[in-house]
C-alpha cells in the first residue's frame, strides 16, 4: 500500500505539473488588486497609503512620475505666488516667475509640462485609491466595525483632500466615486467637472469622513504611520478635516470677487473647529520612505544656485526705515527704477525679522541659533538648533554672502525656519498646515462679515505673539483704517507701521501704512511661507495680489486631454484665459515694475 | 582558422569515422588520395577541408597545405567520386575522380573569394549553407578581418558591417549600442533595441564586454526579420552570432599562441572651456570686486586665490561661503549691481584674462593610463579530441584621473569529441571576471558635468593645508556644480565586479546521410556585485550633512539563462537535380534575473563599508523576473539544379511575456535565391557570380517583463496605483521584405546590395490613460514603425601578387525609420537625464529620432507678419555674422552694436513680434505657440540617426609588412550638445570668449545667456534659452574616424623558436568632424544602479533605450584613443 501511495502521489504530481502552464509567470515584484484587495491587512495598508499619495502629489519629493522629485506644481506655485523667486529654468520656475507674466502654453512638449501633469495624475490617483478601497471594504472587513469605519473615514478624507487640491490648482478635474469606474477600466473616462463642482464634492467627502468617524470612533486613534507621526484621535481627525475644508473654501476663488463671495460664515466655523496646533508630518525622505518635502532643501540654498530668493517687494513691507526718510529702505526701493533696485536692510519692529538698524548690528541682535557648529551670520558659530516656531524666521545674510539677482526677486534675506529640519537630512517633523493659517481664514472671514474686532484679535495672535508688535485689537475699528505707527520700542528711531505697502496715490513710488487687511495678509504670508501647498498663490489670487497676467489656475494638462481625445488650451498671459488682472500694490506694468 | 560549426562537425565526424573504420594500418588494396592545397599566390592553405561526399570521408590540410585520405579497400570499387576542397576566404574546388586502389595525387589551387560567397554560414539558416545559396543577407566576419582586437566584440565589429554601432560612452568596459537596421521599437524600455546575441549557440544576456574578443573565430550577422525568423519572438532586431575558436581543423598536437599588447589611452579632443571672464575687477586687473549691498561698486575687492584658500581651508567637511561677485554669471545675473549703472548683460564682453596662472581643467582631468592586453591560447588535438583553451587579461584603465577603468580576466575551454562515426559532442565554456569603476560619474551633476564649469583660473589639483583637493575652487555661484570634478573622482569609490560563466553543450547524432539529430543546452550566468562608498567626512561645497556623513550603496545583480533545443534534419533528393530538406525543432528557454540593493548614509565609523555602518536613510530594493519561452519550428528547403533555392519555415512561439490571453504567436519566412550566372544562357563571362535573392519573414519583439501585469508601485511599503494590466498584450511583429543581389566580376571584385523594408506592427507602448482611472498608463499594442534600409558592401582585391597585395573594402548603409501609424495622439519621449525627457516627438508620419526643441530664427520668413517684411539688409531685422536673425532697427546693421552703443537698446514689447520685446542684436526665439502667442514653439531641430554611414578598410601587404586601416564614418546626424549648451549658463564655454573678434562681431555676454527683457527678468534668453534643446546646441555630429590602424611585421622564427610578429596598433586615433564637444560619437545608454531612488535598480536609458538613438552629449565619458605596441608568437 505504501508503494501504491507513493505511485499515486507521483502521478498526482505529474498531472499537476503537466497541467501547469509553463508560460504562466507571476510578477513577484509589484502587488496588484488581486492580491491587495483579498487580504484584510493588505487592504488596510493600501488605505493607509492614500494620504501618502495626496502628500506626494503636492509637496512630496518622491519621484512618483517621470521627472525629478521636484517637478510638480509646487515650485511653480511658489514663484507664481512670489513666495519664492528663482530665475532658473528648472521645474519651469523661470517661465512661471517671469515679470511681466507670460502664459502657460500647455502644448505638447511645452515648458513645465511634466510638472503640470504630475500633481494632476497623483491627486487623481489618490482619489481613485480611496474609492477602490471603499469598494473593497464592501467585500472585506478589516477585522472589526471600528477598523472598517476608520478605514472608510480615512479613505473619504484622502478622497476629499485629493479632490480639493485638484480644485485649487486646476480649472477642472474628474470627480471620482466608487460608482463611476469600479474596475478602473481604461476605456471608462470620467467627465471633467469645473473646479467649483469638484470642490463641492471634495467638501462633501470630508463631511462624510467626519460623519463616519463620528458614528463609530472606536477605531481611533489613527495608526501614526497613516499620516506619519500623527496618531490622531477622532477629535483631531475632525479638526484636520475641518481645517482642510476651511483652506479649500477660502482659497477656491480665482478672483477677488469670487473670494469675496465665498461662504465665509462656514469658513469661520470650519476654521474655529480646525487645528489648534501646527499640523506636522514626520518626514522620512527617500530612499527611506514616501514622506518628504524635497523642496525644503532649496529654501536656504540662496546664493550658490539661486533656487531660492525672497522678494524684497514682499519682505520690504516690514521695513520702517523709509517712513521717516524716503531715501532709505523700502520707500527708496520703490522709488528706484526697476532695473536699478538693489537689496536693502529691513529695519522693522517685527521680531520675525532680525533686529537692528545697521547691517552690522542687525543680524547679531536677535539671530536664532539653529544648527550646532554651522556658520552663522557674520561668521559666528551657531550653537544648537532652534525650534520651528522661534524667531526670527528669516536670516539677514552676511554681506559676504550677498548674491546678485533679479531686482524684483533678490533681497538680503533667506528663509531659515526650516534649516534645522533640512540639516537633519529632511528627517523630522515639518508643518504642512499651520494653526496660524487656519486661524487667519477665520480672521479673514470676520473681516468679510464685518466683525473687525474679532478679526483683529485673531490677527494679533501671531502679530503680537510672534512679531511682538503692538496689537490691532482696540486700535483698529475700521477695515479701511491704516495700521498706525505705534512702536518705537524695538527699533530705535522707528515710528512707523507694519506692514507698509506701496501707495497707489503715490504711483506706488513710496509706501504707506497698510490697513487691517494688509496686516491680515502680512501675517498670513509670514506664517505660511514655505509650509503648505501653494500657500501664497492660492490666497494671493483671491486677494488680487498676483502680478498681472499670472495664470490663476492650471489648465487640464494636455497629456490628459490627449487621453480624452479633446483639444487642449493654455492659460494666463496677456490676453489669455484665466489671467490675473492688475495686481494690488502695483503689481502690473508701469507701476512697481 | 576553423570551419563553421556544422560543416566542421561533419568533417570531424567523417574524419573520425575514417580513423575508426580504417584502424591504424592501411590495407594493401586501399586507395590513397594525397595532395597539396595552395592559394593563387602559391601560399599553402592549412585547415582546408578535403572531402569525398559519396564516401562520407574527409580530412583537413596541415600547415603545409598537405592532405592524405586513406580509403579502405572494401570501399574502393572504381567508382566515380567527387573530391571537394574548401577553405575560408577562397573559392572551393571540385574535381571528379575515379577511385581505384593505389595512390592518387590531387593538388589544388584555390582562388580568392573576395565576396566570400562560397563560405558556409550558420546563422538564420536551417542548416549550414554556402553563402551563395543563402536567400537573405548574412554578413560573416572571421578573425582575419578583425586584426585589431577590441575591448569587446561589438567595438570590434564597428566599420566591419553595415550597421549603426555607437560607442556612446568612452567609459572602459561599456558596451556600444547597436542598431542593425534602425530602431525597431518606439518604446524599448526594459528591453532595448539591440539584436539577439548568441555565443556558440548560447543565447546570452547581452553584456558582451565579458567575452574576450580574441577568442572569436567568426561573427555572423543577420539584420532583420527576413533573415532572423528562425529565431522567432526575440529576433526582430536581428541576430549577432559569435562562434569562438576551437581545435577543429588542427592536426594532432598543440600550438600555443601568445599575444601581448601595451600602450596608452588618452582622449583625442578637448571640450571648449572659456579662457576669459566678464567679472568686475579693480583697476589693477588683479583683484575682483565684491558684492556688498549698500556699498559703492568695487568698494571692496578680494584676491581670488586668497579667497579660494580661505573657503577651502575650512576644517569641516564643507567649504566656506565665498564672497559674492557683483556680476556673477554663475548665479542669477542681475540686471543691476550696487553702484553699477547699466545692464551688465549687454555691456560686459568676455575679454578679460584671469589674473595669475591659468589652467585647463580638462587637461588636468585627463590622465593617460597604460593599456595592456595579454593572452595565451592553446589549440590542437589528439585522436578524436580537439580543443581550444585560452587565458587572457585586459587592463583598460581609460584616461581619467583617479579612475581604474576596466579589467578583465577570462578563461575559455572548447572541446570537441567524436565518438564513433555517428556521435559528436561539443563543449564550450568560458569564465570571466571583470572589474569596473567610475559608473557613478556620468550624467548631470557628476564629474564631467562639473568639468564643464571650471573657469581657467581654477587649478583643480590645488590642495588645502590638509592635503585634500580644494572642494570648491570655483568661487562663482552655481551650487554643487562648483565642486571640484576631481574630488569625486578621487573620493567616491565605486567598484563593479562581474563574474560570468557561459557554457554550451551540443550533441550531434548522424546515423545516416539523410538524417541528423542535434541537441543543444546553453547556460549563461552573470553576477555583478557593486559597491559605491563615500567615506565619512566626504566634502561638499556647502553643508550637506547626509553627504558629509558618508554613504554606502551596495547591491548585486544576477542573470541566469538556460536554453535548450532539439533539432532534427531530414534530407532527400526528390530527383537527381532537386534536393529537399526538412527541419523540425523544439526549443525551451528560461531567463531569470534578480537585483538587490541596499543603501544608507551618515556613517558611524570611518572606513567601514558594510551597510550596517549607515545610520540614516537606510533603504533596500529588489526585483526578480523570470521569462520563459517555448518555440516549435518546422522548415523546409528545396534546391533545384543547384541554382534555384527556395525555402520556408514556420515557427510557433509561446512566451510568458505575452498577456495571459495571448500566449502564442506564429512567425515564418519564405525566401528564395537565384544563381543567375549558373544559367546555361548566361552571356557575360566577366560576371563570375551573380545571385539574386529575396526573403519575406516575420519575427518578434518581446514586451518588457512588467508590461502585461497590473502593478502598484511599492516603495518601502508605500503603495500606489501604477500601471493597468493588459492580458491581451502581444509581441511586436516585424514584417520584413529583403531583396538583394551579390555580384562578382572577373572572379575578383565583389559587390553586394540589399534593400530591406521592415514594418514593425503592434508596437508596445505605455499609453497614458485617463487620470480618472487612477493609473498612469497601460501597455498596449499600438502603432507601426517602417524601416527602409539600403546596404552596400564592396570588396576590391586590387593587387594580389605573391609579394604584395592591396585590398580594399567598403560598407555603406542608409536607414530611415518612420512612424506610419500611432493610434494615440502625438507625445514626447526621451531619456532619463534632466532636460532630455521630452526631446523626441512621436507622431504619425514623423521620422523616428527627430529632436524637438526651441528655435532661434535664421530666416526672415520665420518672423510673423508684418515683421517678416521688415527683414533683410538695411531693414529692422537682419541676419548677423553668425546667421541669426536679429533686431537692429531700420538703417542699422548688426556690426554697429559697439560703435553706435546699440547693445543697450531694445524694441518694446508693444512693437515687437508676438508682442515680445526685442533686445538689440540678440538672437530671436521662434514664438507663436498655438496656445500662447508669446510662448516659444517646440519644433523639429534635427535627427538623431545618421543619414548614412560608411566605412573603408584598406589592407596593404608587402612581403612581411602589413598595413591595415579602417575609417568609419557617420554622416548627417545631429547631437544635442548639452554640455556646451549648459556651460553657457555660466559663460564657461569658449564660445563666449570674444578675444580675437572685432568690434563689429563681438557679442556681450547676454547674447549667450540671460539677455534681459525678452522674457522679463526670468533669466531666459540668449542662446542658452532653457534646459531643453535648441537649434544652437543641437548640432551636426557627422564624423569620420580613423577607427583602427595596424602596422605589423611578420618576423618569423627567432633563433628557431616560435613564429613571431610585431605590430603597432592605434584605435580611434583621429576624428574629422565639425562637432564642438569631446566626441560626436556619443549618446545616453543604460545606467548602472545608482544611489538614491530613481536609478537604484538601474535604467535602460529612456524610452528609446539605446545610446544610438539618445543623441545627447550629456557629460558622458569621452571615447578614448589608444596607441599600443603588440607582440605575438606561436609555437
């Protein structure tokens, strides 16, 4: 019997072997739906990566498509919004930062096309991952109702943020649902919807995420790896959803008129229910993992490569030295022929800048110590890293490190808040949404609905808390009232206001005290610089602060239109569609430039 | 010398049969056929086969050309037999003989066969066939036509065959790119455009530099589907079949041959670095102005050398920050500077000499190294055993300072064993071990990129007080590109160690004349272990902790291939003048590959290279693939009256690379040849041979491994949707019609002409899908490429006398590839390096390989109306001395810029073409993009593939002196000279130097880069324009190269010992070209695994996946030239 059994086994083996297709080879290198969606742990892993993809499609430095790690919209958004200035052709920074602005051609092979396409694809991918996951959750449980709910809520969150980002950046996008193309069939093309429709859906998905998590919060906190370093409680998860909703609603408008008509009461509510501390992600740059902000490496690489310059047009608004003597500082700069402008020292009471009235003393008084034993301003050796939220935010570059640059772009200042992070090889926490940002949406809402005092109080949180300037509260009662000269405590001889903005009445040749609106925008710019996705750009278009003819959003990339067999189009530029009008503060030809 | 494999095996078998049957002693009634075989100059012809086909017996001639055939009496019956003599390079001779007992003296004088039509080829044909009867083109190169040994077999083929073989990198040990008849895949990602490589019957995994070229006996090349159908699914790109030397054809005994060659390698040409500079200096011309905001211009100055010393003598791991220049071409060039009135971009001329000693960084980086090649082989046999064994060593360190280049040790043992009269066994084995370095030093950001950014004042050999090379000798802005190129060459330690084993076993059974059975097993294993190490304390130009802390990148790749086949051949004479043949074959093939990498940085301990020493950013990666294929083959052939040949074959191939719904594909061929001059009516005796041939065949192009599968990317555990699967994916199918003729005049001059038309359908393309799917693409079968080729080869034995001979040969080819069908909207593709990703447009009707980019105007008609009517002599727009259309204003001319102070002027945007401002005298970018009138248009600029190629070989022999020269030329191709282009960013190309120009022709620096106002203050403008190609930097790369030069002298025996020869050899000695870069023979090929993420697992070189297509000069290693002296002897 034993021999027979062996023979029988042998026959079975032979039959099986004979039936095996020798040409059937599995791909063991990459997973697919067949494997991931049939195993609960794998499905949960898939869900946990949805927001990773959202991040990679906006700020993340991973090479998620062809092209360099930075070849996405973010470098373009930074220069288009003047948050950063660079004339380098890399990543289409030069073309997007032209003054006067030229349009985005969006034709095959045109400048920046890879970057234009990257965010489009990856955010849609994240949204599709979400709906595939939700579909899969209908067939497979993750182990408990609470885990299922957590997974479903997180998928909706990712879906909402991805679509919201698309609505911010592009003029239209595809609204992806679990019903439109459940098999992700290449033949099924989901129609494009305008950005307002997309945003409506995005907000609804975020509402859905909140509702699911509220209905069954037992799965919370989130595993910290889902948003790296954030083991969010259900309450914190809701705060994050509300914060995104506030950001999306506030920044959707392409024009001042459109921003003005946003639902500011809802924005206030969302913002008030939003995050109370900076939303930071623990970054683990490639090759280690998918959490990274590669652009940070450029934030202070000022001189050598000119990837990063801070425009003195904006930083100059902190300068008070020209208030009493227009031959100095920002006033002098404004009154100088555009081609002849040179960097100047910002003498300001705003403690987020280095203090002092001369270049020699300015950096010494209050420069932070950021990285142990690395060269500091003026040759001083710095002692230890400083935290992100200490002051100053900017470095007054030592004279020896001055660099030439384009007159509108160069200044003596570098962004140094992120230096410790970058010097840690981009490992560690980095804020991608600051509490100040969300708070200032509420402040703007209060201004929009006419409650100036409430707005002033919200603005003062950082204006006083970080800038150590005197508060607006109790002083400003009218949104048109200039911020008065109020402070001579910190800067000897100074008696002027911050911000000081180019004065239309003086043909933008000198500065005047800004209003509470200008103060709001000033706080926003200082508190969001180099943090999230297109911070200055998305806000700036609704404020009317973009240079004239800047494209106010990106067109559907031509690569996508090709897949849809539709004709493509460009945006921005003189006479182009979706081009910004004359910018505030003289940002148009014949005024400031 | 040996015979082609199958013929030879018959010969060995027959010889063995004779020996076995005849025993050791001749009978009294036996017949003995003796004689001598010589050539038409009277020289003995060793290793010629002498056969009597009717008796199935044959022998080889010895070194004196003599032969003896012993025929046992039992087989001697006074019958008529045919004695046939054949040897490579000569026409066979046939003689009828009535076989009777006793001695027969039969001497032969064989005529030279200039066209080699009588040679037997084995590639592409169903069994070994005389070239004259092969109905398609097979090029056969034997060792005698490769007198200059190269580093690898493919370089050795350059100029020998009509094909595009491009040595796209001069990095020692790199493999050239090969296009036998033009590109065949629009997108060859993951598979390449190379032909199928077979070595001794083993289908190998490419990587031919592992094969010692001196072991090669013959190389046969079949170029397209019309000839390569036999090889089925992998053969669409043609086949290169290498046969190594064996002991076949040698008499009993052993002959040793020793070769030694030593010399130097260097780099022929220079890269044109600038000699002058436009920086602001004080009145002494020795100190440079420093930029200090709010100070007057040049209020502070500094000494360049002192500043270099200051910033480089920092004790830490990075340089200090240098003082800034008010006008810094290496940085964003300001429209202004403190105290500077005017616009430096239009006022500054690059004419100022650098103070002090000037240097040439290229000369300092190029360091000729000693080239050495040594080999010894042993060839011979005893009884029924024949063998060839060799050992060789090559050291090709290249010519780059601090790099060791390529070293290879190889061993080979080939054994043939006859067993009885019916069995033959052949064993082929080789092992090689090679090392290579410098694999991290090509491409943007690497050493040769930095080399293009070194001003003449910089001494890259300068060391600091700690004897470290200056890390940042260039004080200008520019980021890491200012790093000393020598530093990374010196301190990045890269080593790639390759171990390769290739072996093949063939067993042949010949029971009867009309049938034989053959079984083959081939095995190929290649392992590469690589390590890249930057030690702790690695210096950088600015603080970069992750780099300064050191980094480790390690990994290994393994490729293993096994192929087996069984082949049965039946022969039958259907009539006396009609011979038939039927072949059946089964093949199985499996190829497995693996790669594993690990990396990390921030080392704990200096000098420790294990991965465990890395404390940060650790990452691992791996991939494994397996490919299996099955082939079933049936073929038949007819030979009528020895002048009409017809054959056909069908092959059914299954592959695991096809989609699950489409695993099998059928290929086939119908072909025929007509030996016209053998017709009785042929009227022209001057035409000694004329064959017309035609073949139509199909062959395949396999999909890349991943194409059929749905895939998510997974990177360190992070998932993302990637590619949609396609279960219906099929191979690319090559349909090729080949027509040709082989002509021989007066029995001497040979001409071969071939026309081929190849249609490659079902192109395998990663088609972008709607982003709404969540996936990026799906591999689909779409599109058709059409290749049309014309090839000519000419053999001219001009003088053939006993003491002097002069022969010349010419090969020529012309290929064009069009995309005739696409099925999707046009798209761009390119290579993997920055700025190159969108340089080729793929659209219906496009010539494949057309380079796209921006264009500066060269004709008035390119201006939009009405400006095109304001263009010409005396008008507002004119052509300047360099051929560019420029705006000068009516009444002016382009020579008035300095004398009339016009460089400062400009045309406002409101009055300019396309609404764009024009700077006086500056090149004008073509605009008018359909979506944005002001945006630059992307237009065709040139073509990456040559219009035609040709090579001329001259071989002159006078007594014992031989001179051989090969000139290889490619005409009509363009290369994007990215190195020159990007050097304009920093004004470090000598194009920007104006010394020697007149006031009429001198140009300010803005002419080259960053002319203001054209694109605003963005920094765009001037000839640099952007990162993408333009018609200034895409330039003609036509060239003619003296590829090989050999002067040898046959010394003969010295002191009664050996047979000595001495030679002087030159490789790539001289290039005639107008190209401005290092070498017009350049391209971007595959990249070995590199640290980081993008290339951690390597790359196949972009979508074209061939350095012969990716015509970008992007900081590759220039090709080396070498000059050596060689010595050979045999005994």
